[in-house]
């Protein structure tokens, strides 16, 4: 049963609210001085993710400062390959790295022990639900199989994910095995987060935009559909947001193909197209993060355009991708005030 105080859960059930509820992707991050202070205490980035004291603290920081309608668990999409013993590490100035995986390595992967490895994350979720205000939705999350696979194959991020695309063409059976295994493990991970206290979850497919039509169907939509079907078979009341960044026109049928309750939109999605997608159910997005960096008139106009076009239907106001370290916290305050002051 949905807690009526949690506005985002009401929107995820199809209700349109004025003003719409909001949260921001990467709302806990380097733009906040309190985050940087906690990050310095934690040691490595993975230590920050796996130490509940620190992970709870940084998750709560933007809630205390801005009163967002949702807190999203502080973690990382690469805890799954870390749990699969791929030697994940985060190097300052280089981003995430891990041991690249090959065909034999994929076939040797074992899902046993992954959820046990991630128990500190579940402890963080349990503590967050206890400490958050009753009206604040708690979001869990994971990476989509395609996006996680791109890092596992290349061993690091790349501009166009050519290593993963090439691997998929050369070794289609091994690649499909990897995607389906990640879908199975990720579904278990989301169920564990829900059982620990998450109200809803988001699946991040950050690299969906590099895929062609057939590849999007096979590598992005199908594995996410498998995940969502698995989660909902076990937790029928689960609410799931699917965010396929850069997917463009492929979003037209993404909700139907995956079974997602809401569709996350990046800033490149035209608002007229977003309105069409909203006819089928809730949407989330889609302010350009650079408008938050710019502030002033650019920020105000971007917010107003989205609200004018989408606030009459079920909308969760958000950015079209994560907030950047360059953002001024004062601009986020202005964003929250402008959205909260909106009237149809």
C-alpha cells in the first residue's frame, strides 16, 4: 500500500500533482561541501559506498539541505562487477577501472555470493528508511546490464563503447550470456533493496544512446525487461523507473517493451515527444544539468518550459542526467524554489 505522504510514489502510480515532486540525479555529490568533507574521511570511493555510516550520511545531506521529495541510495552501478570479483577500483582523475573480461571470463562468472557481498548496501538502505522523513521516498537503483557490461568488457569507460559493441558482434553467445547473467543478478539486487526498505528503484542505462535499433532491442530493452519481470514476479507492488540515456526515438516503445512504471528522460528528448510518452504513464526529467551550472535566466527558462509542457500529467521533475561538480548549491536552491512555487 502506497504511503500518501510520499508524493513520488503517487506519481509512479499515475497521479499528476501540482507542483510536481522532484529529486535530482547525483544530488549527493561533489558540488556539495559537506559531501567533499565526508568523501575525504571515507578513504576510497568504494569504502564510501560500502561503509553504511558514510553512505547514509551522504545520502541524507541533500535531503537536509534542499528537502527533495526522494533520497536515492548513495552507491555505484559498478558494485555488481565488484561483487563478481572484477577488481573494480576508482582512480582520481581516471574514473572507474577494472580487469577487462573476455569470453572465458564471462563463462566463468558465478552469481553465488553477490548479494552477500552487497550486504553493507542493504544495511545502508535499512538505516536510511529509519532516518528519512516519513514523506520522503527512498529510491534504490542499479545499472542496466548493457551499461554495466560496457565497463566490464573495456575495463573502463569509453566515449562510444566500441569495445563492447565489437565484442557483441564477435562473440554474440558470450555477450548474451553476460547480459542475461547481469539481468538475473541485478534483479536479485533490486529485490534485496526493496526488502530492505526502498520504496521504488531506478535502472540506469547510461550508455543506451550508442546503440542502433536492433542492438537497442537486444542489448538494452530485452535485458531490462527480464529484470523488471523478475522483480515484479516476486514483488508485484514494486515501482520501477527505467532511464535509457540518449535512446531518443527508441523510447517510444521502451515502456511497453520493458514493463517500467516510469520513463526517465535525458535533456535531448523534445518536450513534444515527452508529452506523447507521458500519455502512456509517468515521465521523469529532463532539465539540462548545464542550466543548473549557468543559473539565472537559463535555469529559470529551462524549468518553466518543462513545467509548462509536462506538469499537467504525471511528472517527477529531475535533471536529464546527473548534477555536475561545477554546479553552485545556490542554483539548486533556486531550482527547488521555482519548481515548488509552480502553479498550473
